[in-house]
């Protein structure tokens, strides 16, 4: 569809961003043939692209402008002034098209935290049905099920008819997938149970968003958009960037602003389209606050700096940025162990490519699954005090202060032995942090040899950052400052975990897969012996885990909120934000499952508001509200 044709049409809903949340919303809202939906996506349509579809090719898309916005942070003071690459999907499907396909789940407490912060209707019980709605669980065959130790999954807790396929790989397991569950058990981790039960402690192979029938990525473009692309009420424009939301200026006495549509650009030309009902902002944790600020919604100081008229003053826009950080520690593998580095051999590469293209077999049909979630107490045993609570208080004495409500929740959750403070991810490859300014550089390294990485990942960071525009030009990337490790507790928790990883590397059966039983580090790294050495390792090796959230937080306005529990931007009548930027506090693990659930819930909320509106109109016209309302 050309931009001229797209702009000539009228829409009930305009969706800004055809990513994970945006395409979910578009598919659900367009189920009603009387509701027209227009989606504007900044990237191209990459459906049926082998790079996207092949499960193991994700790293090769990072940094490639055909697939990735390739954002970068500002130099980070607490990580040696390093600039960090931030991959974000620039194609239809957004980051669900380029992510690792790891399918994690928040804990019950993670979601109940959101409700406690003032968001009625956003607790565990309210959201769990939406996890079931978007997924289709594909049980693993008994042939390979025992290898992946999939018994912890309870099929009765899983969705059976959703668009997104979730599965374990039916292909040959790599060495880590074979030994990881047993290693975690011998390390004393809790016996895992299905994360859908509300708790995900322990070590296991987790599910992935891979369709086992086709052995291809299952993501929002293939699962939500492609089956519905021919709907007469659904229109999608790609390679177009929204530059601002347009508001009705003819209602000077109205207490709220009403959006009438958006402006977007294609190849330097500006177009406008109308939205008769709502504008749905689904551009992600970086670009959703960017669009709001370019539209005149944000902190007065930011807007006036760029001569943007202040439409709604809200200093919370772009603030409360939280990202999971990962700190890799790498070891040489034992002789004969195949890793990602083995694909440097042309003969091996040719073999695995042929296996996938002809029979969908081999390592290219597999992805990262080895993970564990552990409480702080598991690693805090090496703390200088036996009283973990006292230790946390001491570390926090001179720390930046969080909002009181968030600080209370995070401290309580950190000290709860039933909650995961850390995620450990095991990967069959090494890492080169000197290349982390490029999204793919960290793990697609050039150091000779074969390696295994254990990455310590913080589930609930205490550091807070921001995202703000740097100009009025939408093509100029915002300034991304995650303020990595600015809170000393983040450094302390991760440092204790790095020391803990030394024990994991020397635990069987993993130890036998590593050179000299897990005592030989990768070049450029050394095994930390003291807490101070571990802290230095954390600062020098911290990278993103690709999960930014919080920049349009769903919070009370007085607490820094940008949207309310109805996801409407404060001060507007019909602009909602639906993506990871609304998460007020971080959740454990990889976030795509939560984004899908949020989008599914938002779709039902919007449908309900339309139904209520129709009922009110019909009632006012003397028509029975019960019989006269149109169902959506």
C-alpha cells in the first residue's frame, strides 16, 4: 500500500508501531468488521524472510538496518563510560521479530506489584487469562522430552488456541541444554515448577516462541498479522515513521485533549491521517516517549529546550527507565565440545545450513533455553554480614533514592526467598565486551577458541534512567541513559552472583564440559576471587539484556505516571500507550510474554469502552441499552 492510498482512508483506530503489542492490538480490534484499524510501522515487512524465520539467526540481525533500529546509549559513567548497543526491531513485528525467542514468565508478585502501585485491574489474577489467550503450548515428544527435562511444565496451565506458538526444540539439544537442569539441581537450586503457577525458581530449559511444525520463529507479524492481512478493515503501512500526534485545538475549555490523528513521514514527505476514536501508541520504551514529547507531552524543560509547544506538562514522560542488565562470565570448553564458535569452520557451517534448509534439523532450528531464577539469599551467603537485610540497608545508605512506593516493594521482594532476584542465562558461546557498542558484537566475537557463557542478570534493577528527545526531528534518535549500575545495590547483587557462578562452573555435569573442569576463563576475562574483583568485573562487563521498560509508566500521575490504569495518557481523552513502556516496575525474565498479555488485555479494555459508549448513546436515544448496544 502506498502512503497516498493509506492517507486517503479514514480509521477508527490508528496504531503507532506495528510491533509486538501493535499487531496484537490491530488483529484483535479488527475482529469487528465495522471497526477500521490503520497501523503505521517504521520498518519493512519481513514476513518469510529467512533471517527472521530461522530461530538461531537472531544475533545476525542485530545492528543490521534492515531489521534493527540499532540504538545506542549515552556513555555510561558506571560502566567505564562505555556506550551500549540497544537492538530494537525495525520491521513488522518489532522486537518479536529479532529477539532470542526466550519465553519467560513473571512471578505472581511481579504483577501484583503493579496493582499495589495504584493500578486497579493489573494484578496476577487479572492478567493470567491473557497469557493463556495469546499462546498455544506444543508439548514436546517423549523422544526428546527427557533431554530437556520438560516435566516441570503443567499443560493444564497453558493456552491451547492462541496465535503465538510456544515449544521446546525437537532438534538435537546442545551440550548446555543436556546438562543445565542437572547442574542446577546439584547446585541446590529449588526444584522448578511451571512458571505459570506464579513462581519460577530453579534451573531449567525454558520454552521458546518457535513453531515446532515449521521450525520457524512465531512472532506478532506471522501469528497476528499474516492470518488476518486480507481483512477489509485492517490496513498496514510500512517504512513510515510517525512524527507527532495531532490534537483538536477547537475545544479550549475541554479539560482533556482529544487526538484527531497523527502525522507521519515517508521518504521525507509528510502525511496526515485521521483517527475517529483513538490513537494507540505502541512504539516501545524508546520511541513511545519520543512521540509524546514531539507531540508536546512531557517535561516543560525538555519541550521548551526544543521550542515545542507544551500541550500537556508531565515530567514523568521518558523517566523511570529500567533495563535488565547482564554480566557475562565465560569459560573455555573441553576438547571436542561444539559451540557457536564451531560454525567458523566452513565445513561445519555448510553442514548445519544444509540440515536446516532441507529438513529443518540441526542447531539453526534451536535457540537459547538454559536459564535459572534464584533468590538473593542463594548468592548473598558470601556477604560480609550474616544478616542479609542489614547488608542491603548498609549498601543503600548513600544510594540514589527511589520513589517511596517503588523502594518499599523492591526491598521487600529482594528479601523474599520465594522471589527471584537474579536470572542466570547459559549460552554455548563466548563474549567480547569490547564490541558491546554494537548489538551483535558481544556474542558474535572473533576470539579464537570455543567457550561457554554464564550471564548474571538482574531481574529487578534499582537503577533508574531516562529517554528524551534531542531535537524536533523524529529521525534523530533520543538520548538513552539507562544509568546502568548507578545504584550500588545493583553492583553488589551482581558481584555476589559472579562469585556464585564460579561454583556453578565447577559443578557437574557442566564442569566436565568445560576445560579443566571450569577453571580456565576466556581470554580477556579472569575468575574473580574477591568481592572487589567481582565488582570490577561487573562494571567492566555489564551489558543490556534487551528489556527496557517504564518510560511511559502506568502509575498515579502524582507518582510520575504517564498513563492511568486505562492506559490513557493523562490529560488526553483518547490516546493510549500499549507496550513495555507502561510497565511501572520490572518483572523477572524476558518480557515478550508480558507485552503480549498487556496488549491482549488492552484490546479487551478498548472493546469494552466502545461497547459502553454505544450503550450510552443508544440509551440516550431511547433505545434499550441491553438490546441496542453493538457488541464488539
